[in-house]
C-alpha cells in the first residue's frame, strides 16, 4: 500500500466509527519519524478507544502491520503508529489543549482536508 492509499484507508476507518474533525497533516521535512499525521476527535473515552481499536484491526486485517498503539488504557488520547502515518485520536478537550496543528507549525493552506 502506498502512502496515499494508506491515508485513504486510515481516514475511511476513522469515518466508519464516526470520528470527528479529521485533519491530515503532511509533516515530511518536519519530522523524521513519519510522513503524515492524522488527527481525529472522539466524543468520549469509549469512543476514542473504539476508533483506535477499529483502525488498528482494519489495518492489520488488510495485511499491513501497524507498529503499535499507545494510550488505549486511559482513552483520552490514543496514538496509532502505522509507520508512515501516525494517527492521533483524542477527546475534544485534550485536542484543544495540545493543538497539534499549531505545534507542528502547519499553516491552514498546508493542511490536507480528509474529504479531499
């Protein structure tokens, strides 16, 4: 699966469980750890955990090996590492507090909408 296919796959898996405000950030040249970051919001601890578990399972079922998942114990912020893509699934207050879009210095024009 190439990067674009992985992005589409991940966004679709997030949308399947009604993740909100999905944003794709291109961090190539800004991070040596990953090429893309996807940030999404869940509306409760259970919702965040379910979204992350579904993404992990669907990615694995599609014969891809996710590198890991962190934060699933508390469910406020779960990170799913798909190697070339890191997916952050957060509750609204956590997402607002950390504001990863601003932290990574991504301008509005550089953000790739999940709907494109």
